[in-house]
C-alpha cells in the first residue's frame, strides 16, 4: 500500500510517498511555499508519483499536515504536525523519547512514550526567536546563503552572547556586535546558541534522552551541537530531517486505511 | 420545548427563541432574546459563540449578561453594594447574610473586553492608567471603576492579600492609589502542619495548622465588622449560619451539576455553559436566590438529557479536564470543535464548590473554606485535587489554560502537568488564551487537535 | 554555615542569634539573574534564586512570600529535593493577625535553623545583640556639583547589576537615594526600643515587623511615606525604577510614583541579561539628559 504525506510548512512544502509493505519512503521532494498552496502541493505530489512510477489511483491515502494543511483540499484528511513529527521520528528512530523540531517559523518539543505515542508537547509559534527565522534574518543581514552560516559558525572561537529575546531587536544587537569588531563566526555561533537556549527554555524539565532533532533547521551543522550544550545531553539529527513531518503524515494515512 | 441538544449560533437562537415563546416559554424578569445584549450592551462576541439550545441555558446567559443592570437597580432601591476582590467565594457568603447587601466581583470585568470585542476600550484605558498588557486581563476593572459604564461604584471594597497573585495585587493597589479605599485582609500562604503542630482538616482533602485557621478567622471577623458597618446591622453568628446554609444550597446544586455532566458518557451540557454556571458559585451573580433557581433548572436539563441519552457534544469526544478559566469564552467552543469535551474543571475556585461546614461556629467554617483556596497553597495541592477529579471524570487529557500576564501561570502549569503525567499517565498541555483569541485560533486549534489526536490514538491500543 | 536570605525583612539578627551567618542572596557572586534560560512568564530574579538554591550544597535557604514568583519558585526547589529550604510567610498587611503571623514565622524559622545546625538563641544574648547592633545611619547627601540628582527604587541590586549605579554616574547623575530592596530601606533599620513587658524575642519581632517598608505591603502607603521626605530633602529630580520583566508589583507602581511625586520615572526592566545592557545604558543617558 502506498500512502502520501504532504507537509505544508510556512517556508516549504514537503511530500513523501511511503510504501507500507516495504516500510520505506519510495519518493520525497520539496518545493518553496507560496500563496497558491494547493496548486504547489498538487504539482509536487504529481512529481513524486512520476518519480516513483506510481499512479494516483495506487495511492491509498493522502494526508496533509503543517501550517497550511487545511488548504490542501485534495488530501483525504489532515493531522497536526505534532502527531506527524512524532510518528515520523518514531519510525526512523524508535528509541527516541524527545523530539525537537525547529522549522522556519516555529519550534516544538515533543515527548514520546514507548511505542512513539505523544505524551506531552510544547510549541513556540508566536515568537520568531527560537526558530529558523532568526537564522534567515542573519543570513539576509550578512548577504549570504542560509547554508553558508554553518561554515562560519564552525570557525567560532568564542560565541557572542545575544541577549535580546526578540528577533527584531536581536538584529540591531547583531549589527552592533559586528560594528564593534566582533568576529563574524562568533556572532553566527551566538545566534545558534540563542536559538538553542530558547528551545531549551521551551522544553523546561521535560527532556528525556534519547533526543532526536528534526525539521529544516536540523540541516544546519552546528545547531545540534548548540542544542546539546543548551540541553546538557546528546542530540541526534534524524536522517532527512526536513521530511519527518511528511513521513509521519503518510504513516498516519497507512494507519487509517 | 424539549428539543434534542444542539449548539446554536446567535442567529439560530433568534429563530429558536421565537419558537420557544410561541410554545409558551415563561421567563424571569431579566429574560428575553440573547440578541438584545448585542444591540443594547454591545456584547458583540455573542455573534461568534455557539450556545446550548435549552431554555435553561437561555436563562443562564440572560442572568449573567444582566448583572450590571441588576446592580444598578439594587443601588436605586437603596441596597448596599460590596465589591469583593481576589478571594473567590468566601466574603460574598458573609455579605449576602446581611439584609439589603449585595456582593459582586469587580474582577469580573475581565470578561468585558471579550464580550464587547474590545469596543469597550477598557484595555486601552488601562494602558493609559499605567497597567499594560503584561498584566492579566483583570486590569479592565480599573477603567471600569473610573468610567462607571459597567458596574456602580461599591459602598465598600474588600480585597484579600498576602498569598495572592502579584498582578491582581498590583492592580488592586493601583485602584486604591486612584482613590478607591480598599479594606485589605491577610491571607496566609497555606502550608502543611509541622510535626507536633495543632492541625485542622480543610475541605478538599487538605490540612493546615490551627494557627493559620485562627489567623484567617480573626481576619474574617474584621471583615464582618466592616460589612456590618456598611449594612448598619451586626453580622451575628445566626445570620452568618443562615447565609452559609443558603450558599450551600448553591454549592450543592453545582456539585450535582458537575457530577451529572462530568461523569456522563456523553456530555449533556457543553463546556461554555458549564464554565458560566460554575462562576455562579463565587458571588451568585449578584442574586443568590435567582442563582439557585438558574442552577436548579440547568441541573434538571442535564439530568433529563442524561436519562434520555441525549448528548450536547459528540460522545466520542476526547475527555478533557480543563484548568483555569479562559479570558475568551470562544475557547470553550473551540475545544469541542477540535473533538474534545470537558469532563472536569478547576477554574481557580474549587474551594467555592465545596460545602461550607455547618456544624461549627460560622466564622471558623468560613476560615477553613477560605484557606482551602487552591491558589493560596502549593501548586502541588492543587495538582492533587486535579488528579482526583480527573479519575472521577475519567479524563483522557488535561489542558492548563494560561491567563495572559497572570503571575501564577509561570510555574504552576509545569507542576500540574508533571503530577498528571506521573500519577495518571495522560497527556497535559498548556496553552494561552487572550481576551479575544481570533488571531490565535489556528495555533490554539493546532494544539487542541494534536491533543485530541494523541488521546484517540491511545484509545486504539 | 551560611543562611541565604531572599528578603531583607527576615531579620539577619535572628539568624545570627542562632550562631549562623545571614547572607542576602544578592551578595553572592554566583547569583546571576539573567544567566539562565527562562520559561514564559518566569522572572529572571526568581529563576536565579531557584537555580542558586538547587546548586548550593552547604547553606540553608530562606525563600519568602513577598512575591508570587519567589513563593512559587520555592515549590520548584522543594520538588527538586536539592536544597534545605524554608518558605517564610512575610505578611502583606499590618493587621494584628499579620503581626502574630510574623512572630510565628520567626519561631518556625528558628526550628528550621536549629535543625540545620544552628543553636537555639538565648534570650539574654539576643537582647544584647539587638541593643548593640550596628545601626547604619542614613547617608548624608554628597555635594552634587553639576550632577543631576536621582533616586533608584525597586528590586534588589545584585552584584551583577551594580554597574547600573556606575552607568548612572557616568551619564552625569548622582544617586542620592537608594530605595532598592537591599538599599537604605532595609540597611537603615535602626536599633529597637524595647517596650515594657516585652522579652527580647517580642522586641525583635515587633521592631522588624514595623520596619517593613516595601512595595508588596497592602496598602503600600508606608513605601510612599518613606520615599517622600527623602526625595524632597535630597532634591531628587527623577526616579529610576529598577525591576525585572515579570515583576508586576514594581511595574504597576511606575505611574503611581509619577503621579504622587510629580517626578519623571524611568522604568528599567531587565528581561534576563547579565550586566547592564546597551539598551539600558541608552535609556539612562536619555533620562539624565532630559533631567539636566
């Protein structure tokens, strides 16, 4: 049985096709998010079908998740991203007990029981500090690609302390630090630490290892290390972290079919 | 008149009201169509809410929404008005024991910005008075006093202090600085008795040192004298005992209502009506006798529906225990929209739902009840009661609703959630509901939906 | 053995009388509000107290009920089981019941201190220590020169934020009144005068209870009665209100301070930074410029 999962996030749409017999993803892809969410999602879905050599009628269920899930009207059902990320991570890392997902505009900490059931969760979707948005702002300000930031952070000798809790004011603070001559790698590493600190505060005392790190921001090297320091425990990046939500959606489809 | 339970929009209620009237509906003097509150009082929020379709619910809403009128009429008749602040449920029992005295909670103005969808401008006015949005929505009370457009100025203001939340305490102090004298009384922070210390058993399965009960009793004696001066009548034990009996009638009705609704397999009444009904416990919505009648009718409706297996909410809904009242009533509709139902509640005044002992001196009994306030002692005690009630209501999840700016929410949520996990193993989340939550509906819905998904996936195991 | 106090209204004399060393938490070098990640709504000061108590292995801790954040913070420490801690119920009112409550809390604290290694105080020695305690007199205002004279009120100024006073001076002002919680209000509690029929404990209890001057009192008129003559005599032209984000009790007084004294008030709210932030420095400079 093939099920499709579509994660309509705030910055990108991710989709996977999952074969429940083989217990693996047979296709995955992503596209930039835009105003016509449903059309973009539909095009991505068609592309995956071609990639996997599968027809639409062979897909038993389409499940949408993420910020824009209700706009994907061709989906059979919707499931929240908390449940989907939990299921997605559990499939790939069955022993995970805490999932940290940092996306473009939100961050989540999800506590799992044995068997991958969600026990508890906390979300920050009201404030950009502690999300990928902070890194995007820095990249824009430094006129470089988001993915180049991690190269810089790696070179840091002494990460800067970013004190502002608000991304808007933190931007001013960063400009000030650069004007004072603070090395760029230290500033970028400081931003990573600030995000990790906010996520650690969101988690409170609920962290139970093993901790799995997922979401688009997990792709940035250095962030896992920053989280490890903030949480004082090892943090492991889930393979293909940007697809866990879509994978979890597809798994949800397999459950209900 | 015995239609199957449904939740109606305001528009649907217009039509339903006409049908009820045609069928011979008899109402109290404050009755009438809900629509009039939008037209006359600018309670625009009613246009976004869904209401239970029973005549009992209609009576409840009309009772709630006509309180300010009732207070003004009482003032006109020469009654004395006592504004009781912070202490939820004890001083009003004393006030209502006196003839021609009504007590009400000025703090109740916290719902005005919600009901009027901020057209009241109370929040902006509070900003200008130096109390901004970082304080809890009770700040709406300050300009409500100043502009006199909501409740009349009370003849006496009584406020508990000590073991109370900071933001409320700060707002009440600001009120005093603005020229409203306040009669303050001390509430000690409840603690467990030390080994060998004389102890008292409090309602709600709690204990406190005898010393603390004595402290509160002597403070309530002082309050009683102040009330007596306002009423020009001594608040003697006999009066107080009668007042306690009358209050206990209300409390008994509420207990029965909670039991009927919360333990039922299919909720006979929706969450929003239950929240409003429970609020009657604290000061009887300024009419103790009528509050008793309103609750009796609600209870009869709930019982009849339970017997007929008639559910107001989907029977397969996730059973959710709700902690803390919401600044926007719409959140209670949202819970049900997301597939949940309420099976228990702690709206911060569980002590006002317990019966006041009638077999001891009245002031002593009131001191015991006042000390049993969940907000006065450790959050662990509160969590303990929540766990017991979760078991009774077969809760599958707990929602701790944070009140924006409320100082107690910073830490107690974590303690409550941890206790619930450890003792019940059910999910517990926190979410924050502002006075008008429209902009946050998607994020609130995500959280509640995720909680319901978690609950329902657990059911298939 | 050190006893860490979170309020100046828990008499240090009483702790000393038990043979223990009282220390205000704000004096500890390790105490750093602003150094910890904060959950939503948690005050940086209260969080720092909780973390300090959890990590402090050797001393005893006395929390207080003067604010909700500290009151509930003590529960968090209790749950972690790390510290030997006590929650002292400081009354908010000055009613007869409140006075008895304060005295009872001192006795209860005594049991805690004895259990923690202290010695039950002997009445005669207690009386001696009260009579002969060093009473700090109020500072005489220094010649101001051209400086703008300001007062600072609010929560304790801990070591990590003492730089604020230097920043104020660098901006061209002079702090002529330190009305912070660990400033003159508590430092200048005088020597008690025993009343007839009172034993040493009663004297201590009454004296300290009546000396409390703080924002959490209800009504908090004593705070304003304390501030008024001092602001006037020392010719302060502005008030810096120092507190933390989440400190509702002080933040709510900003407008009342303005209205009561007719002076400009600058609210300096620390949301969790160690040291004095650039933002605060800018505000102080701008404030002094407007007063100048």
